[in-house]
């Protein structure tokens, strides 16, 4: 399932592996274990996280400040891989 970007009108792939920033990081030679992602607290979709002080969701266009609180649990891109027997086929899991 794809959604349209509010600012540019392009379709956004729901699969975190197709996120443009993730694709760029992979092209730069970074491994899936070295790329961090966060599940958006508003829409529950994964987004690229550059391990800075904030996280911006490309789906709901919100920016969140990332602190040491339990609200955000960054995981590696490799952690988003799922066993195909659970029905996800490597796509973002917690869809609304």
C-alpha cells in the first residue's frame, strides 16, 4: 500500500526498505545493521532515523524530538526483516 506525500504529491512506499533515505544509505555501502529506523508514534510506520535529536515522519509530516524516553525505540533496518510465514514479506508491520 502506498500513500501520497502531502508536500510533493508523489507516492510513498510503505515498505521501509523502499524509503528513499534508506535506499540512499544502502547505496552508500551501509549495512542493514548500521541503518536505524523508528516507528512513528502517530501513524506507526517505520521511517529512517539518522540518530539525531529529532525524527521526521514522511507519512504524517510530523517532527518529533527524540530523547531518552521510552516513546522511541530505534531499531536497525535488519530488525525489520520478517519471516515470510508471518505474512509481512519485509513490509512495515504496524499499519493503521
